[in-house]
C-alpha cells in the first residue's frame, strides 16, 4: 500500500507530506483546492507523462516521493522486478519511488534511491497502483491482463499451467526440429567440417599432460652440452680429485677418520663422527647420481627436431580447438556427438515430428477444455458485474467477456482446425461493455472517461476483488453525475474493496477524491484538502479529520454548516460506522 506521499513544488502545492491508512481513505475539499493535483502527483510518480508545467512557479524543480509497504504477495512480484536491475532495498517490505521534474526539462526517476529510466519506474509502478480517471495506470485497460483476471477469478490457473507446460515442451521440440531441418547443403558442409576436425584431432593421438613433458624434454635437448658440462663439473668436484685439490668425498673421509680418532679419546664426540660418516656416504651417493645423469645426457638433434615438430602440431591444434590438450579432446568429443546427431538426423526428425503432432493434439485438447471453462466463468463474471452496475444506477449497462480463437497453420489441432496458441492457451480474451441502452458492446479500452467509467471500474473491481492483485486503488471523480443514494452505495462498495481476506490482510487500499458526503462517511481515514494564500502565493494544505472536525466537514458538504446539517452529519457518520461494525 501507499503509506506516505511527499510532494514539493508541484503545481500549486508548496510542500505536503501525507500519510495514508491501509483501508478506505477519502479526500474532500472545495473545487480547485488541489485534490486532483495530489492524484496527478501519484500518477507522475508511477511513470505518467510529466512536463515542466508541473513545476511550481518560482521553483527550479518538482519532487514527488512515495513510500510503499508491500505485503507478502506484492513483495514476490515487486522484488523479482527489482532484482532484474539490482534495485533491492534494505527491507524487502518497503519500496521507495521518487520522481523529479526540473525546470530545464530533465526528468530524474529513482527506485530505492537509485536512478532508473522512466520505463523501469513505470513497469514497477503499474503493479502497485490503479488510478481510475488516469487510465494510463489502470490495469483493467491493459487488454493483455484481462485473461489473467478471468483465470484468477475463475480459479483456472492450475489448468492454464498444464497448457503452459505442454507449450514449453512443444517449443523445445520445434527448436530442435528447426536445427535439424537446416539446408541440406549446409548440413553436408557441416558434416565434412566436423569429420575433418575429428580426424585431425584423432590423428594427433594426444595424451593429457603430454605438452608439459615435451616442453621439459625440449629444454634438456636444446641445452644438452651445457647440462653435460655442469653435471660433469659437479661430479668431479665431489668425487674425482685433481693433482692440486682433493675431492669433497676425500675431504669428508679424512674428516670422518679424524673424528673417529677423536671419539676414541672423548666418547662425547661420537655423534660428530657418525654425522661425518653419514655425510660421506650421502656425498658418494650424490656423486653416483650425477655420474649417471651425465652419462645419460645426449646431444640428439634429430630427437630435438621431433619434439619441436610435435609441439608445433599441438600449438596448431590449440589455435583452432582450445587452449590446452584437455580442451582439444573435449572439442573432439562434442564434434563426435554432433556428427552422430547429423548422421541420425532423419530418424530424429521423424521422432520429433511425431512428438510435435502429439503435443499439438494435447495442447488442443487442454486448450479447448480451458476455453469451455473460461466461457462459463466469463458468463458468471458478466452477471456479477451487471448486478453491481445495477446498484450503481447503471441498470441497463451490459458487460461481456469476449473469447476468440485465431487460425494458424502451425497451430494446435482442434478437430479439422488449426488454432493459434501461447502459454495462456487458445483464447484471446477481452472485456466488452455497453454502458448505455442501445449501444453495442465495445472493448473496455474504448469507453469514455469520467464518472461513468469510474463506476464501471468500481463494479469490475468489486467482482474481481480476489482476482485483482493491484494493492492500491485510487478513484478520482467517481461521484460525477450520481446522487446521494447512489453515493452511499458507491461508498459501501469502495469500503468493501478494503475488506480483509481470510489471512487477515486487506485486499486493497483505496483512495477516493469525492464531493459526496454520502460516500465520504465510509472512509476509514478522512483527509481535507484546502487552499489558502500565504504571503502572495496560493498553497495547498491537507489535514486529517476526526471527531468534531470530520462532522463539520461532512456538514459543509451537505450545504451550509448549521445545527441541522451538523446533526445530520453525526447521524450519517454513526450509521456508517454501525454498518461497518465499528
């Protein structure tokens, strides 16, 4: 619901900070006080059209900000939209929208404090509020949503999801078929290419880890002479003494013999003798290993060339098929699978064509069943709405739910007919109305605006209260052209739209701009809008009315404030509270 609304420098509004209740909120006041301007501000906040004429004279920008409290159901829808653009707030139950129109013509839109495009703002806003009288925000005027409203009203969602599941499966089958039915020449070229690639990789007989081993071997072969010299120098220093210098082994053995003699005289030096003897053996082993390594080092230009050629082959394959040998082998496996698919494509096409035909028949069967149930529920919906319209002094108005099929050569099978379909089924659903006697039924989106439209919307909202998920409803000028008796009916119905559901949560929050006291008395929260002159400027003010102040406002709406009208106001308010069970 819309819990707070802040408006600055918008039209004649200097600064307003409004708090709304969860139930039925009424806004009253004299003509021109700014009631509809508040509605215009909400419309702008939701992505409506705005220009610099909205900026208050003398200000450089107009600013509107709304704080919405989201119930569990609305959170799921809103937060999925927010997540697409990374717009989640700290509290998933709170959503803050803001819009700013600057004098130079620039618009700034924000969601949870982050700048967004007007399209994003509008996409989020249209799920939060319906404004009756500003039809660009009216969900019932969006034909694509009529089928959703009918299915929720008729409790048909489960059957519809069965249809959607079959359609998704069919789409997957058709995607695979399209891939297999590509031009035969292209398939032939693809087949040749894949076969060449597989043969080339298989001919190389690659082994995982082979490249690393070859690189090490190439290093040894390329540096064979130096490796032999270095290992020989190390061996000689350790084992073969020269004429002028003893080897490391000789020196260690001398040290070991001396330490053995030392240990005979001083037993505490035994560990030193043992250490020296151990080192002598270790150095001898090291020398033996170096000799063996030196003897194995060979200068082999032929083998070096073979290694270079092998590495070049691997490099060429990497350039075409992947960064490493594992990637090349994985590419070959994928190519083999695709080869197998192409080679068996005719068999697979036959299988898929049979599956496509089966799914088209199943979609036709389920879609036809769903269509029958939609027609039944559509008649019930129409009867309910016409009954509501009768109570709203539109007794001769007619309402109908139009369901139509469209032929499509690729459509679902319905006997000898092929019918277009999508995830919602076979039907194209649209609400039709004839507000006045003698007029033909016309699409809901073409009806005239004004009080008549608002009453029609109220009837629709009343019957579709459970199916309609828009949390906040705003009615502007719904009382145009109706009298006090009908005004009471309208008031009760608007309040009824806020009735609690089974889980205790309210179905809708309702805001209504009205001039009828018979309607205003049903409000759970009453806001009085007035305008006055501060300095040399006209400003709009809003205050919450309760108790005696509310009685005076209702009395003023009945006519001049007198003892009689005050008494009438008290009686009316008391009667409405009793009717509401408060």
